[in-house]
């Protein structure tokens, strides 16, 4: 990696400012002053700026997975069932699922070794948006939609209002897109059951900025830089109101 890029990634300065620091002799690599902008550095090199040691932040892994049906959202299962850990290569490191999808629900999910980000994305306080495609029994009518918009009543209390889009509907079945901001156990299924429209199939299409797209069941991909930036921005925005409350 070029030295000026290394300094920028380490958060010392912008790349242009880093170039100025190098040209002014403020940067040492392995104890020697370096002024050449084309200098390359590796992970085991010692880099100092103004006598202070600098290093790159930890490089986390962010994996987008299409969890198939009949797969556990755990790293291991005492009953020997397949888990999401069986679907990703071991050389990706110790990445774990963020949140959960039910055994009989498929769809997009994030796996990462970034524990801080995972905590924010799954904490009920922060309410990350999740969109599901549900096929339910019967015809979902306007009165049913109003119940979702008002907050369906569940045993433990009313769910937060949900956004609902009717994709298609008929006398025997309806296809619905539903967006929620909570993560209660089997929440989407229980919401439809409460309106007397049991779910026959459920797929999560979106988790925050991550979408399922054309990713096939059981397949995975690395999250793009844009997606990772969106996840971090989402986490930062989610925490900001809480931080403001703590300062009051």
C-alpha cells in the first residue's frame, strides 16, 4: 500500500495532507525518514508521524448471505442440523450472524466479525428496517392493512406500525411485502396470524441497506464498500439520539 494511502486509512489526514507530511519529513517508516511519495508499506512495517506510532484500524469482514430454508441461524446446532456456519468458508474467519432468521424463513442476512456494528444493528432500541415477502392465506383487505399501520396486537403488546404493500391478492392467498423495525421472535408470522392470515412462506428481501437481489439460496458474497459505508452510517445515526439523551 502506498504510504500516503496508509496514512489516510489510518485516519491521520486526507491523502493530499498525508503527501504534505511525507514531503516535509514528518513521517518515518521503520525508524527512517521517508520523503518519497511512491513508498510502499506492508502490515508489519512500523510507521510514525511526528514521533507518534500509527496503525491501520482492524479490517473487518462483512458477508451477505442468502440463508435457505431449514438452516439454523447459529454457529452450531446440538441436534446436528445445518447452520449458517456450514455455508461460508472457514478462511473468512470468525464471522457470526447478525440477528436471526427462523428455521423455516429464508432470505438475506449479514455475517461479520464487527461486534460493535452487530450490536447496534440487532439492538431493539435502534430499530433497523427489515422487509419481508410473505405469502399468506386468504385475501388481505383494507381493514387488515389498517391493523398493520396501527400496530398489530400481540400477546406481549402491540407491535410497532408496519408498512405493508400488497403485491397480489386473491380469494385463497395474498403476496405481501411488509417492512418492520423490530426483531421479536417470529414476529411477522405472528402478526399475520393475529389478523387471521397465516403465513405459508416468508423471505427476507432487505436488511437495512442490504438487499437479497439475485443471490441464490445458500450462496454468499462480500458486502460492497458502499454497503459497508451505509451500514456504518445507519449504526451511527441510530446511536445519535441515544447519545443525545445521555448528555441531557
